């Protein structure tokens, strides 16, 4: 198995731990990733709402590069995953968009014929590697670790390509295969507030508070995410979201960090030290002796 | 076939004297087409003797006008520019007949559906009308007198579908002395109604009013009841349909089975393990079973998917032992095909309920205590899986129940239409649940739609009974508890649009009032019977107001919810109407067919036989002595395939002769 790895901006910025742990997991499971050569901005959601066509063209350039190299794309960031998928669908469904985007690509000597699959790591780990193969490679089972699986919106809405739209379970099953205990978490696809925390802070905070308190109430030790923005929102505003009587202190990790730990990676290698709310004391308490 | 009088042929050969009649259709046509301009334009066309307009040409004075002109001006051709010929061609042909002209010397121009209803610009609409009228004038000059063919009608009737509509239609016809074949796909008749507990608004028990009719069907000497059967082929035409019915093997010989069910008791499975279809999986049945206690026919059926004998061939066959000398069980039974001949067909194939898995935010299939309304019908049914007691899937009894209306109805994401029955059955369920459990019952509605005799009064009664009504479309059902009172319950989140705030209402049971949808195989069925469907997939009636149970295929009628969402009273009314229409046709004893048959000009036919295999109706034969093809007019349906296929152009079709069509085309294209 060989895929074109599309990091996007987040995995080189706030989401560095996501990249570090993702690469560790894929290496442990012997999935070959080759970084897409000369990749550019995915055209993410904010760009999409300002200038749609340019955004499609940006995304399409990445798709065209992957097609030239005859590889399918792995897009770990939920926003990249959605924009690349959306571009592909819109180019397929709307000939006029395809026409304009194709012209833009032709100007730089590229073209795109709809031959690339854009896939999320959850999808590849579950459907290409499989739970059995993963369980067989687990070195440090996450025994006793109670995880709230939080998927956010973009990998299931509007396109639920590999999981159930309202009740996705791919991450649940992957983390269970690593020995973790999944707690009941009915808010798993609810809004994290996106960029509301910057524009309408009170509303953003209220959405974040729901997610954190529900995880806390259901006995979670840690929240697992698939999206750099979700991770950021849930981790950075815990002091504000809690109060004197109900303080919140909940580690928020990428699901790949938890998987990598189970597969034998060291904490340093997968960016545990980057967390604002450290998980190390918890792991020590649970006697999970990771490398 | 009656001969065309020679005088008619003579008059048609005279120089054309054409009358053109332009209809206003109130403002339907005159609102967009300049009718006066058309009249003046037509008056100048060659052959036109008189040209007039009138407010409603189809009315008595309009018809009299044409009739009078024919006599006064010695017209020998008539053009009516009005609505679709589907609507009034027959009307105006009768006018010609009454005036002594051959009916086929008429040409209709459809300036309503084809012009005024689809154009916004008056000038363009008027110009288009002129083109169409000019084409008709040129075409009609070439019309020849034709005579309709008469064929006799087979008095037997096929009714497809054994729900309440099919049952009522079959009984009505049988009581009137007709032989009826009633074909039902399931092992029992009864349809959806047999699953209901009570019926709105009178709350009479569905079984009490339905099962006597089912029994009457089962025992009627003039009804051939074929359950577990499907129509697989339909050939022929009005009055003379040839139908093939596939009877699936139930592995029980119907004539020998007494319905004693000793085989069911004796089955090697001591416990029933398979989901019971009739109870929508809320209970279990054995591989050999009676669909439900009042099933008609009272004959068991064996499910080969779950029966050990079929799976391994190594069953002890205790059922056969129990059946003993009756020997009704036959594991070797094969499907059979029955050939029948009928004159008319009534389709009453019903509906399916919306699958709420498609609305994932209501949690159906995820939360045990979310039910569909049909499941609740079984749950509260005295003969249902819990004998009428409301026991939830998790074993508890509900203290609060939310009924969500319009699930799969009035929703751009699923089905846009109103399913018509849900408001009323939701009220009924609310009443019954409150009566049985004393629970607080909430109805979440968009609009309450209760038109019907006694319906609004029933709604009033529910308001008095203290059932809660919240106006708003429910956003979601979840088990996300934000307060201790919500723990372990289902929380309904809804914007209360009357109180203008978002509410969270914790309940123990959610009922999804699922809408009605066309049957999943409605498209296959419509092709089988050669009828049309609306875009939504409901069977299309000939006219929504004036021919609600007829279809565009003569002799095929529709009744009940296969035509659109309908409650029981409406379904029964339609079934009665369809039966009456069928009887009207049968009692007339013959039907007239359009004379649009193909004919061969023998001088030109080279005897190449190309046309013979092309004919779908085996209407063409080869005359050995003359070395020419010949068309049997009685068998010819006028499809035109041979006309197009003939290499020498020697086959023509009445009313669609080449020169008529070419003249029409030239007329459209000849800008004046």
C-alpha cells in the first residue's frame, strides 16, 4: 500500500503532533506514505466562503499532482479531507466548474481526470489494514483508558463516505482494538464551534463547554479527535469553559497519538509534550507503560 | 367491422370545406393567446370556410355552434384549437358524428398544454398558435373517413393487491356477478389495515371491520383468491387481456391444509426464532407459520430460508408427522404459472411506509425505544406481540411519549408530499397510548391537517384529553442528558415555534409518524401493466378530478394508496369507483378501438417479410399464393413498427399516413 500524503497547513502548524503520530502509526503498520510533491493550500473552508472557484482550483492542483504520480491521497486534516472531496464531486457534477478549473490547471501544465481517491486515515486503517492486523501489532494496550471519541463535523458531513453520518464508529473500533475503553458520547459529531471562538466567543464557548462536560459526565479520561481545529478548540479553552465549582481538565489527543502509543511509539516521538493538558500523569496512574 | 358508407367517402373527396373553432378555455388560452388574431388568420387559409372563437367550445352552446355550421356551410372538415385531445377529442368527434360527418375528419390543435400554459410572451404564443393551426388545416384536408373497430369484452376481472382497496373492489365485482381473480403477493390478504389496532376517527377496531370482509373474499364462489402470487406478464388490450400469474410455492398444499397449525406446534424449533414479518420483527415466528391468527386463507406457509429441511435436508420433519394423513406439507412443491384471460384489471397495490433510517437525526435503529408508527400499531394491537400492552424494547413502560409528525413527509431531503394520514393516525395513537399507559403524550407537528368527516372533532377531543401539542419540526432525538431528569431517557430537541424558544423534552418512547411512499417496485408494476407514474412514483390517474381511477391504458384502473397517500375511507371509495368503472365496461359488452391500424398497399409490397418478425402482436402473416404480407386488423394495435420497418414504404397507418404527416410538418414550417 502506497499513498500520497497530503499534510495541509495544520499538520505543519498547530497540528504537528497529528503528523508525528500519524507517520508513526502508518510506519508501524507498514503503510507507505510519500509526501505529495510541491503540494499547496487545500483551499480550506475560509477560502471556500470568500472565493469558491479559486478554492476549487487550489484543491484541484493537489488532486492533479496526485493523479500525475498515480497515487491516492491521504488527507488527515478534516478540513483538507472535506475540501478535496468536495472539489472532486463538484468537478464531477458541474461541467462548468470543471471547465474553468481545468483551464486553470492547463495554464500550469496539469490536468485532472477524476482518477484520485481522497481518503481519511480512519478509513484506511479500518478498511485497508483492518482491526485484526492492528490488534496483532499492539505492544502497549491502552488498558483502562476511558476515551470519548469525538469526530466533529467535516469527515461525516455532508459526505459520509466511509462511516455512518450521525453515529460514526470507525474511531471507536480502532481505539478499542488498541485496548481502550470507549465511553458513551452522544455528541460525537456535534459542532466544536469552528472559528466561532474568534468571532462570536460566547456561542463558541458554549458549544465547547457542551462537548467537554458531556465527556466528563460520561467518565472519559481523554477526548480523541480527528481534526486539528477540534483539538485546538477543545484543548485551549478549558479554563474558560469550566468554573470554580466545575473545573475542567481533560486531555485532548489525536486518535493517532493514542494508537501510536499502543503500537509502541515513545511519547516524545508523537508529540505528547506539545499538549497543554498533559496526559502523562493519567497514563502513569493507569499503569500504561508506554515506550 | 362495419363498412364506411360510400356517401361519407364521397363527401371526403370533395374539395375541403373547413371550419376552424378556437376555444378561449375561459382565460386559460385567451389570457395568453390572441384568439381574435387566430380566427382572422385561420379565415384566410386555403379551404377554410368559416372561422370562429368561443369562450368554452366544449360546452353545449359551443358544440351546437359547430354542429350548426356543419349543416349551414356544408363543412366537410373541422378543426378545434383548444385543449389536449386526451381531454376532448372524443367530445368533438361526437359532434361531427351527430352532424353526419365521419368523426375522423376532425383535427384537434392543442393550444392550451402546448401553448398557453407553457408560454409567457403573448406575441410568441400567438405566432406559435398560427403555425399549429396552419399545420392542422393542411393535414385535415387529407383526412379520410375511418371506422372504429368493435371488440367484445371478457367479463372476468383481475384485481391486483389484497389490501382493503383490492378486497373491496373484488367483493363489489363478485357481488355483481362477475368472476374475479384476486392476486396478492403476501401469504395472506389484509394489507396494512390488518396490522392496525383501531381506526380513526371512530376508533372502531380494524380487525372487527376488516376480517369479515377478508373471510367473505376467501369463501366467495366467484372470487379466485391467489395469495403468495404475483402477476408476471400482461398481454392484449382492453376487454381481452391475457395474464400470467406466478404462484410461489408455500410448500403446503392449500387444498389440503386445514389451518389447524399442529405442524407449527410440532416444528423441531421449540422456540420461535425468526423475526415475524407481520409484527414487523417485534415478535418471532417459526419456519412454518400462519402469518397472523385471522389470516385469509387460513393456510400455513413454510419459509425455505429458515426451515432446516431446506437448509440441510436432514430435519426430522415433525411437522409432516403432525399433519399425518392430511399430507398437506410438500417440500417438493414448485412454483406454478397460471394463465388467465380477463377483460379489465384493477391495480390496488398499495404503499410502503417511509424507512426512518433515512432521517438519522431521529435515532431510529440506534435507540431501542424509537419506534415507527406502524410498529406501535402492532404494539398496541390486542392480537399483537404484547397482547396490546405497551412494553418497550428495554422492558419498561413509558411515562412520557413523543410523537413526531411528518417523518419522511413535507421534507425536501426525503419526500416533499404530505402523506395525508399521519396527523390523524398520530392523534389516534396519542389517544390509545394515553388510554393504555396514562403517559404524558407530546405531539410535535408542523401543521395539524384534519380535514375529513369527524376528523377535526377528534382533534378537539384529544386537546380536551390533555395531550400536548408542540408546533415545530423536531431537530433531533438523542440520549444526551444535560440534567439529572434526562438521564437514561430520550431527549427531543425542538424549536417551539409558538412559544419561540428551543425546548428539550425528555421522554421514554418516541413514535415516528412515518409517511407513505410508492411501493419499491412501482416502476416495474407500471411497466408490466403499461400505465404511467407521477414523478414521485405514484400510479397516474387519467385525470386528477374527472377520471381519478382510470389510467391512460383502457381497461386498467387504479384504486387505493398506489395512486397517492390515502386513508381507509378514500381507498374504499376509490375501490368502489374502480369496480363500477370496470362493470360499466363489462356491461357494455363491447368496446370501440381506434382505427389506427396499419395497412399494406399490395402493389408495392415485395414480399420481403421484413415486417413479420417486427410485429409485437403477431398481426402480420405471409400470403403464399400472392407472395405478399397481410395485416390482421383485429390483432394490429397500431404501434407503427412495421410502417417504419418496411424497406419499400408499402405499409401505411390509418390517420398517420406519410402524406398527412408531411403536410402537417410543412404547415408548421411554412412561415406566412
